[in-house]
C-alpha cells in the first residue's frame, strides 16, 4: 500500500523512505543485504591472517674439546706462548743456576762469621729461591708441564771470606749480563720483562758484594 504525503490539516502517516535505510546500511555494512533471511550471509568475511611462525635461533657450533671459549685456552696466547718456546732452553739454564746458587749461598751464610756477610748471603739465597719459583711458573705457562730440575751443589772451598765473596760477585755479575742478553734476544714480551727484572736483581747483589768487599780488604 502506498502512503500519500501529508497535506492540509490532516495528521499524516510518515512515508518510509527505504533509500535512507539503504544509505545507512551502505555505511554500516556495505556487503550485507538487510532484507535477507540470513543478514550475515552476504557480508564479506575478511580472511584470517596466518599466524606468525616463531623464529628459532640458529644453533651455534660447539668448539672442539669444549675449551674454545674458556679464558687462557687460546692455542697461541700473546704472552708465554709459541714465541717464548724459542727461549725455553735458556730459561731452564737460568732455573738450574738460581736453585744451585740459592743452596750454595745458604750454606755459606751458615759458615761465615761476619754478620754483614752472612746477612747478605741469606738475602741472596732467599731472592734466588724466589727467582727460581718465577722461572718455574714461566716454564709451566709456556709448556703446560711442571719442571723439576736435578740440582747438584758443588763443594766449593775458599781460603778466606774475601775470596768467597769475590767468587759470588763474579757469579752475580755474569748472571746479570746473561739475563740482560737473554732479554734482548727473547721474542716474547713477558719473558723479556722477567729476564730484565731478574738481571737487575743480580746486578744489585753484585754491587752490594762489591761494597762489602771494599770494607773488608781496604
């Protein structure tokens, strides 16, 4: 049934303008038919986006032996490594010298009657033992093995104290010179520093022996 527009003094029945509803539906649901038995049948359903695939980190290859990332496990460290092996024989010689001289100085300190000479010899024996320990540590750092030298102490006899101190002076001076030369020839920087420091100790002891000899013979 059609409805007529109102006019005159009558109370009109408003006309249903379905075009208005069509415009509303176009804004709300442009793909939906409002007069369908199933209002949602004509609505376009957006495709579901695929679920994101979780990313897994690539496996890190394990180091052979399990020690590749451990401190100190470098195959060729910057100090006490391959370059230090070139001076290994020299290091062993110094180690044997320091241990033998340490025992000799200790034995002499127990025999001399001069207190100043005995104190100087005991100090030298203590410093030489410490030097031998440092050289042993250097040997282990270079090779990874312990070094146990076979030390023999010669039975040295002197007629008097000045002659004994004279022999000790020459030994210390020669040690200082040999340490200095070994430091200059060593390719490893840490071994250079060790040899230099031990050489300075030897020269210092030689100077102390010279000063004591000056008081004894002059």
